[in-house]
C-alpha cells in the first residue's frame, strides 16, 4: 500500500519536549474513546483496558517518533496498526468502530498538543504544522488498520469456510459421524444444528468454472464432494422452496427428502438417484430441479426395478404375443381404469371415444378374468403398469 506523504518539517526538539508529557495524554485518549465509541466501553475488563492503553501509547509514540525523525523507517507503524486492525476483526468488532476510536484519539491529541505548545510558548506556526502532521498520521494509521482488518477478515472467512466444508463432509458420511463430533464442529463453524435437512445434489457439468448456486448462508456447500452436494436446513419451511428454486436457477439438481440431521446421507442417496433418473430422461421427471417428495412413487418403483420386471412378466402374461402397439394400447387402458375405476374417465384420460373405451375394457376383462376382481392382483398390476409408464422397463412383455 502507499503510505501518506511525509508530515511538515517540525523542529525535532519539539518531539523531545512533548515526550515527557505522554503519561497525561494516554488516559485522556482512552477515556474519550470509551465515552464516544460504545464497542470500546469495557472498564471492567482489565485485560482489554491494558490493551487499549498499549494501543494509545503506541499511536502517540509512533507520532512523536515521526516528528523527531521524519525519514525514519515506517515498518514499526505498519506492524502495530495492521496488527491492531487484525485484532479488531478477529474480535468481531466493526471497522467503523475502530475508525471512530482513531478519530476520537486524534481529537484528544490535538487538544493536548494545543495545551502543551501553549505551555512551551511555541510559535503558532508550530501548532499548525503539528496539526497537519497529526491528520496525515491519522490517515496513514487508519489505512494500515483497515488493511490489517481486511486481511484478518479473509483469514477468518477462509477458516470458517473450511470448517463448514468439513462439517458437510461429516454429515454426508455413511455410516454417520458421532453426534458429539458433529455438534463440536458445528459450534466452531457457527452453524446452528437444524432438526431437519435436505440434501441437494448438483449435476457436475453445471459447476464448470467453479460456479456455485446463490443460496442463503446457512446452506452448507460441499461442491468437491462426489457427487457435489448442498445441505439445506428446514428445506420446506415457509417460503423456503421458492428460495431454493431461485438459488438453483441455471443448475440441474435434485432435492432429497427432508430427514433428521443424523440421516443426512439418506437424503443424499435419494437425491443422487433422482438426479441420475432425470439425466437418463426417465418419464415423469422433468425440469432442471426436481424434488424427491414430488416423485416418491417413481423412486420406490425404480429401487425395485428387477423384481418389478419379474412381477410384470407374470401379471401381464395375457398380453404376451400381441403386436407391441396393441400391447401398449391395452396396457395404457388397463392403467387408466385401475387408477380411475370408470370407463368414462378412461375415455377422457386417453382422449378416445367412450364406446372405444368400453370395447377395450371388455377385451381386458376377457384377457385377465378374475385378476381384475382380486385386490392383490389389481395392486400388483397397478405397480407394474405404473413402472412401465415411468419408463422403468418393468412391465414384462408389455
């Protein structure tokens, strides 16, 4: 950084005449800072009060050193005031409070210089030069403090991000991490443990260029996880679904079912499965973002795909041997009837004439006979036909 320009030339002996008077200045500066900046009003904290006194002494000492030797190296000032800014950031105080404290100290110093020079019977020009030098010094140390503050903020933010990434890894682990380990790391990461979370799985190609969804700060991001994932607290609270949808705009993603925190890996599993099916073009799953809770039946059927194939081959055996087009026509008609129970509803759903619907239903009655009156058989038929409709290939010969 570029430091402030050198202060006006002031006789070096002025600094030496002022230095013995420092003990009366520092307490005034501390009192003014505490009176005008609420963040610094901590008179009962002895350790903090000692630190505040040391800071005031360093500021005044550095200023007088600058007067006595304007060409002196400024490394000491840079170290002191960058360190001061860094400490304020790490303590969680605002940069505005620090700047207010520096200005309050400078006001007291200017009043003190005025009194001291009057006692010394110094020329008026000397007071003007000292005031100009003080303002230049204030600008310099404020800039140094801001630089230290910004560096510390970057360090704190980076460490907090690393802690949150580790926390996300613990929550996504299977088997689950110990509850105590999760709780300890959540405290260090300043993340409130929610009762319920959902895991959002992101399509990897959409993260090219390190793009990350713009979601609220309480969402834990684990984009380096395989698959890339987000952990969303209270996913379906008031307005939360809309927030998720907006934040995921431009990404393909699947939102896992809400689960207790200890079961985060379960939500991850189902979200991964849903995204895989979406990318495969599974019927019934569309849009860039899908929610598992909207497709529970399809996901359950997908999990049992192999056994559904065997069940379909058995239950849909009456359609075997027919031309594929006729098989599909009758299978669609049977599913519509099982889901609606009325021939008129079948006609409306399939956009066919009611008489055509009745004809097909008579044909199905001839083919399946007593199965259509058996609740268990009807349930199994509905399962395998729904699986076929979803594109899971579980409908046997149909």
